[in-house]
């Protein structure tokens, strides 16, 4: 890909007129490129790097000048802030290189994949007997088993499993970099096949369902691959990552955060401790906050004295059912042979959220039919006949759900008016936002509160920064959130210590050299987050909670560009990261500006579900600040 760099830089110049500096984009691009290959690297020539972390222009080694960490952090920040523009350039490149041949490897005479180390594998069952009898195996903490295998077999190993006969695990950031670069222009991510099944005619059980014909077998950006994935992703990329659109929802998310703080005050006991159900309360907050942007409405999940049979509580129950069933169907794929209970539960919950999303689409279509966005005309504006009769659909007035003529258009308005996106595409995208957003944001904010409770010094520093930068405003603004430098470092350290993403998975679309082995096309490669994030060779004092490692000038910064990828990398980078930042920071600011958080029980570790979640109830003590 390196010969394309000059062309890529020229293409970036076209974005200057759109208000984005080509220099900024090129600087962010530097995050992806090793120093010895960077054609414009004059400050750090190849002779001063040569792959040695002690001389890396992006990181600092112990005892080295701490200024080395600055370029790494600046490049990482630029990459996150300008990922939508970088994505556009990679789309252009993919159109020219989609079926290109493999780039010649720098490794001479790699060993064949048959020599990959790993547990003994048997026909049909793979290494399942080895795994089930291993002393480190815990079905809820499978990363402990992965670490034990890494200790036994090394940083790259093969672990065949039923249904996955060609599975390779990598634990070195150098190999992750190779994997991400080699799959960038056709990123195949296995998984979510059950979503594709229930969105096909006949669903998962062969019966006739109300919405079978609506999806037309399209699984959305979570499960689609190849050209179909590219088609949808490039259409939704700019609206979802557009700061103007995301910032439009900050007042609503702020209202949800303030309501949740009031709810914490009411649920505390005489010792200021919240009940064991607080994890579920975080689910309610996440669904309510996400509903403001995905569905353009408040769902009522945080209302007081809500009966278990009410619409909001039913939505919460179905959200848990959806996520739980999705986790089960992705781990045990017996539904491929006959309808299982888990696939039926997934289909039931999915249909209800389809109804909710259709209701939001119908209301927005009605508005757009009268007030198109910037001259766009809305095709297929007829309302789905089932949407209006859905018991979970709440008819709201236009003023309650969409923007006025003087405001920036809502996300839903923008998506429906985007050329190239069908109504079906928008529907699947909304459901996917809800399915992935509830779990990850609720777990991330819970983990952040837990680590701050366990580290009072860091909590005091976050509160000091909030007091200084934000104060006590009636409304949070984007400037408030963007000024929280230390809080952002705490969030990143939280994602390193307690990640929500289990790992990065890719199916190779060409033969690739990883760790000195030639891994064939079609094999699946896994980079487990917990193993990547806790290596002393990459993160100094890796098992300590040190937010300072993500501050400018820190000698604790990661020692490799690809060591920390909490939102993945490249075209399949998490599309909702900007939304997640805004949701989480709004709540953290509102909670810690008025309360101190403490945790008095056993240590919390991560358990593997659809994403990593806490092992026990987060029974925090929230004490009012004086």
C-alpha cells in the first residue's frame, strides 16, 4: 500500500474545501504508518527507529525523553477525531485495490501454518477436550485460558474449535498491525451470522413472520461482508460520525444523565449504597440515552413507579433478551441445524425492536415528506402498515421527535434522506445501534466508575478537572466535554484495564505472514483484547491503573502504535465511538460533579458475554460532595 501514499495525500487536498485540514488528516495517517516507512519523516529518520521501541517516534521507553510519547498521543487523537475523513480516503483506495494481490512480505521463508504451535486437535472436536480439562479454563473468563495457552505455546498459536477448524490467536501488536493492514481493503469480520439468519425469509425457524420480507436477507453492517458491507458503511459513515449531528443530541443526553443522577439519589439506602440491581439501572440509562439519537425519542426507561408490564420495562427485558440470545447463538451454533430456544428468543426480541424502529422511521418519514432536507426528496415514504399498530410504538407529535427547520437535521432524518440508503438499510442500522450500544456503553461507564472508586486519587483529579472546566452549568456543551483531558485519559485507561471489546477478529482474504508463519487465506485470526492490553513489554506497569500513560509527555505511553485499539482499526472501526464518548462523558460529569463514588465489596473482574461485562453487582456507594 505504500506506493499509494503520494496519491492518497493528493486526494486529501480535496477535503480542505470541506473545512478539514489535509495536514491534520496526513498527521492522523501517520498513526497507521511505521516511522521507517514514512516518506515524510524527517524528525525521526529510519536509522533512529529500526523497530526498536526505545527509539520509536510515537512512544517512550523507560528512562527515555518523555517527549517521545507526544507524537503517539497526538496521532491517536487525530485518528479518532478525523476517522470519518480517513475512512473516506480508504474507501477510495479500496475501490482501486479491492482485489489486489498481496503485498510482498518482509519476512523471508516463513514457516508453514502446519507448524503453528498450539494445543492438540482432534477431528470434529478440535482442541475442545484440551480446553475443557485445562485447569485455567473458566467458561466465564475464557481469557484466563487464552493467557495460559500463550504462556505454554508462545505469542502466536493455533486453537482449532468445532465450527472453526482454522483459528489462529495473535498477542503481539506487530502481528496485529500486519493483520489490520493486510485486511484493510476487504475487512472480513466473522460473526453475527444469527442476525443474518433471522433477517432472512422464514427467519430461523422456517415460519412466516411479519417482517421477513422487509429485510430481504440483508444483515446490516454488523454481519455483512464485502461489497454489500462497503455500500452501507460508506453511506452511514459521515452522518453517524458528523460532530454537528452528534452534538445536536448533547442536551437530550445531558437530560438523561441528570435524570439518572436523581434516580441514584432516590435508590440509595441509608448508607448511600445503591441496590444490587444497579447493573440493570445502567442498562436503562444506556437504552434511554441511545434512544434519543437512534430513535429520536425518550423511551421512559428512567421513569419512577413503572410497572413490570409497562412498555419501558418490557423494552428493557427484551433488550437483555436480545443481547443474551445473541451471545448464545454466536457461541453455540446448533441453530444452523434446527431451531433452538436461543434463536427463537433472539427472533422474538428482534421483532419487537423492529417494531419500535419502524415506528420512529414512520414518524420521521411523515416530517420529511413535508420538509425535505437540503433539497433531498424522500423515496419510499409510505408508512409500514404494521408500524402504527405496534403496541410498543408511541405516537409522538412532530415537534417532540424531530428538528425544526432552523436546527440541524436529526440522525434519523439524515439517514432517511441519504442517497444510496434504502428504508431497509436504515432499519437494520438502527437495530444494530441499539443491540451493540446498550451493552458496551453500560459496561464501559460501570467499569470507569468502579476503577475510579478503587483509585481515589484519580477520582479526585477527575473531579478537580470537572470543577475547573465544566463547573455547574444547566447545560453541557461540546466545549465542556472536549476540555476534559484527564477524564479522557481515565476513560482510555479504563478501556485498557477493563475492555468491553473481547477482541479483534478477521478472516484472511490472502495469505499473510504472522509471527513468522504463513497463514493461508480463509483462516480466521483473533487478537484477544485482554492479552494485548496487559503486556509489560508494551504497557509499562501494565497491571496498574495509571491514566497518566495517556497524557502528553508520559513515559508510560504504549510502546507500539497498534497496542491500544479499543474501537478497532481501519474501515471497520466502531462507527458509534463519537456517540459513546458523548453518552459516557455526560453521565460521568453529572455524577462526579455532585457525588463521590466508593466500592466496598470483592474485586470485580470481567466475564465474557457478547462483550466483556462485570462479574458481580456494582453496589456503589454514592456520597454527596460537600
